[in-house]
C-alpha cells in the first residue's frame, strides 16, 4: 500500500503510477488549468477509505463532496496542501485535511 496516494482535491486513491501516467480522473482539468502536475496535488498520507459504486446516489459521496466524481475508492482525510495556483481557481475550496483556508 505504500505506493498508494490520494488526491488532495477530491480524495480519490490511486497508485503513484496511475497518477503519474493518467493524472487524477476527477481533477486533471483543474490541475492543467493551474499549470501543475497531478503528483504535486497528491499525498501518500491519508486516513480512511470509502468505496463508491454510484457516487451520484451516495450520501457519503455528497458528504465528502465527491458526488460528481467517478466510482472508486476515496480517502476520508488527506494530509497536505494544494499548490496556491490550484486554490486560486477554486472559490469554494475546502481542504481535505480538516483545516480551514485562511
């Protein structure tokens, strides 16, 4: 499991190779717009995992704010901070590490 990482924006968990090869399936457009790589926006440090088959119909997906994401395994909490270039593009950004944006 040491090669697993979680996206700091949506929380999806993938391997390092998947993020390096394909980026984040939910957030890649935002990362490209900000001019950063998906790897800069992932963390190897996360807590909890939730598997979702139908995110659009899941109250847990709504609670995690990933109800518009693809089916997959998502972290409950992701340690780390997104690059400022990404945060600047997101007026309603809520950090996945449990902290609040100043």
